[in-house]
């Protein structure tokens, strides 16, 4: 069986990443999300084990020491990390895996030449990003300002990604991601013969 693809998605806070991921997961039954570990506090409406695996700083640092993470980073004032197990197990079973990362995480994966489809989702404008963050109402003024600054720095790193999508209308963004995934999957490099007679052609066994 062919291993699944890793879809690596970044988006500054207030860009609509959570909704985009939710719709993608509904549309693609074969897609599984890698649930990250974080030390930040749980927000209203979030579920431990679904949105994140919420953990203490001590336990997170222990996992760093044990090399349990594919990558980890300090974002804003909290730790975030993707455990190796959460990715490799479903990928080996043939599931595509959705990995949400900030730019630091992407930088680490690029350095280790981690194979995947790297997508950055951008807000239509900084003004719109700020408006969405305020509308969410779950962050303090200080945290909103910090998220906007972090967001601006992240946007400047767009060249690290294979694809950049502006999230104006969620439906369009999701369709763009589906098209990208489809195009990657039908690349000749990943082609697996669908029948023995086609395979034989490739092996030069047919006249
Ligand atoms: P939030 O606190 O708004 O859920 O996420 C803050 C930032 O942390 C986002 O940019 C998000 O993509 C990033 N993030 C979430 N999980 C991980 C992870 O496992 N590793 C890294 N490097 N960043 C993550």
C-alpha cells in the first residue's frame, strides 16, 4: 500500500485555518489530522484530544528530551509540538495527514527535507485579519497585538511554501486545497500501475 501524503498547512491566527481544516476533514474521509501538543490554556469550545493535547510545560519538556516530537516550537508564549507517532502511524496505513504548523515548524521540516505539500493560507488583508481576531473575542488586547505581529512575520516567509492561498471565501480555499492535493497525487512520480499489463509495459516486458 502506498503511504499517505503529508499536507502541511500554516496560517496566521485569524485567517480561518480552523474552519478550513474542519471542512477539509469532512470532505476527505481518508484525511486525518495530527493533533498537536500544546502548553497553552484551553479556549472556550475547544476539546482536549481533538483540538490539541493540552499538557503541562514539565511534561512537554520531558517529551522534547525523549525525542517524541517531529518538530516543536515556542509560539507566542506557549510550546506547540507535533508528535512523531501521530503522523507516522496513520501515514503508514495509507491515510493522508493534515499537519498544522507555524512557520518555525515549517522551517524545521524543510531543513530536514520532510516530504510533504506545504501550503500557506493568508488573510485577504492585515486589517481583515485583525477584525477576525477581535471578532473571536477569546484573546486579550495584548495577545491580539502579538498575534498580528507574529502574523506579519509569518506572511513574509511565504517562499518556504509550495502554495499560497488567500482565504477570502472558505469554499474557494477548500476547493483550491483539494485541487492541489489531487494534482500532487496524479504526478507521474507517484504513479502506481493499476493493472499487471500496464506494469508489464513499464518493465518493458510487452512487445
Ligand atoms: P493557536 O494558539 O491559535 O491555536 O495556534 C498558534 C500557532 O501555533 C498557530 O500558528 C499554529 O499553526 C501553531 N501550531 C499549532 N500546532 C503546532 C505544532 O504542533 N507545531 C508548531 N510548530 N506550531 C503549531
